[in-house]
C-alpha cells in the first residue's frame, strides 16, 4: 500500500485491512478484471478504491469510473474516496440524478480524475459530450447484482463500458451473487478473477433476527410501538411506495418522529432524511430496496421489514444496513402467521437464527411471559372499609293546603252585558 495511504489508514483507526481488501489488492494492482464478493459492511469500497487510485495520474482527466445503483450510494462512495484521493492530489466528483446538472458540468471542466455516478446521469452527460471516457483506466460496477440483473440498467452499464478503450480494467462488487454474475463473459466479453470471501469474512457483528406476528391491519400500530422502545432507531423497508406514503402519514398523525427516503424525492430531502437518522432526531426512516441499496449508516441499531422480502438476497442486503463492522444489530420482521412461516421456509438454507418477538411494555422481547413475570408488582393502595350507617328515615313531606277565596266560594262570574 502507498505510504500516504498506510499513514492515513492508521490515523482513521483501522488496525488492519479486511479480508476482501487483502484478497483484491494484488489482483487490481496487476490489472486483472475482478468479481469481488464479500458481506455487507466489510469494506468493499476501499477494497477497490485504494489499489486503483494508486494507478491514476494527477491532472490527466477522468481515469476511474465507479457506477452505483442509487444517488445516495454514489454520493456515499464519493465521500469515502475523496479524502484518500486528495492524498495523491486526485479529485473526485459525484454525478448523480436529482442534483443540479449545470453545476456538475461546470465542475467537470476541472477534469477530475475519479468519477462516481448513477447510470442515467452518466449516460446523459456522455451523450451530450460533457463527459469523455476515452482515457479511463478502470471501471467499477458497485452493487453489480442489482445493476446487472435489470435489463435497463445492464444496458446502460454496457453502453458506458463501450465508451472506454478496449482494454479498460473492469471490476464488479457485491454482497450477493445472482446468475448474471456468472455470465459476465457473455455481457462484457471478459474473464474475471473471482474473489469470494463471504464465508470466511467475520467483520459483521451479532445480529438478532425477530419474527413479530402481527395482522396486516395492525402493522402501523406495531411500528408506532417500536418507535417507543428505548434506543430503537431503524430503516423500515416497504415493497410499494403507495403503502409507504400511507404509513408515513399515519405515523406523522400519531406524532412519531419519522422521515421518508424514496426515489422520487429531491436529493436535498433524501440527504436530510439520512442525516436525521444519523443524528437520532427521527426514530424511523421509511424506505425501499432501491433507495437504500448499499448505504452505510454508521452504528444503525435496527432494520424493520414492514413487508417481508421476496427472496433471500434482498433480505441479506436489507439486514446488511445494521451490524456493520462488528457492531450489534437488530432485525424485526413483521407479518401474520402464514407470511412468517413461508418466509422461514424461504430462508431455511441460510444461517439466520430466527426467534419470536413481542413488543411489550415499550420493549422488544423474545419471551413475553418471562417479561411479564419480571415486571415489579404494582403496589395497590388499601382502601378503607366502607362504614355502613343506619338508614336515615326520610322526612315526611307536608302538602300545602290550597288557600281558597272563601268570600267568592261557589260564585260564578257574570258577564256584563
């Protein structure tokens, strides 16, 4: 590793490189195409960034392109790489949708060496000839299983690769492996060195997985109760944006500190939601798989699956937001009896230790009966016995005698003619 990198590495409090960082470094230094597979939170960004940054030349224009599936992840990657690049006098620029494109074009005139962006915005700038990729030395596709599994984004990535020179170095990184990653030769015409450390890597902390049985109509109420648990802050995952919006409005009505993170928001609003969660000014951030893919929220206590995921890979990426770099984590899965049973069958092949969960007395517990027994007995105030007094006889009511006019008694009034 470069001497400046080694010193900065130690200053940041890192003791030694992670397993993926050790395995990938010599491969990328040798100019090989790499498929890197490692658990979430294992340091994949620095695994590809450090060896590739060392090969770049200052003031020579864009030489490294990193493609990410979401605006937040692209911004996060740029923020991680930027200080390391500055050590070698390299500039990093993020090109993402939702941000001011004119401002991005102005910054491109400074010819940054490292470009991080989302496929749509990158292609737009390439097609308008504001971004030139002919001098690229390397391209990294982060969260490759997500970007390459969908036809539209896969074609966008292939177009971007075709704009670079024929011998450009290609790298693909992910926490999970799908069929498309076995077909990289078909889509990009290359052979890759596979570096899979998912089973050997132990950087993740202890994560508890709870199954909370709750009817669908009461899931919002379950979220409200979870937000009252001491120290509970979480990303809450939804399948549908419409249901996310409806849940958000209900929680706001109940005065729950909550925020949203969805793809149709402005970049400023999305960043504000993440910052609020990091600063603990909100309890819950409601989001979707696309918006939060690959995000690193430091020391995030919990993840909630309001909607259970459709497959195991999706679950792995969701729960990967918590328990990162040795920290403890918590995952709460909401569903009725049928949904939870089906989900357990789906994840049977993985090493997840699922246990029942109950939200009781502002706590999340695995044994409700024990939690009830552990509650201190409430002292009941003894009430003084009621003194039964002898009934008081009711006073007799005296009827008033009608005073009649004795003088005119029995007389009738005679009309005057």
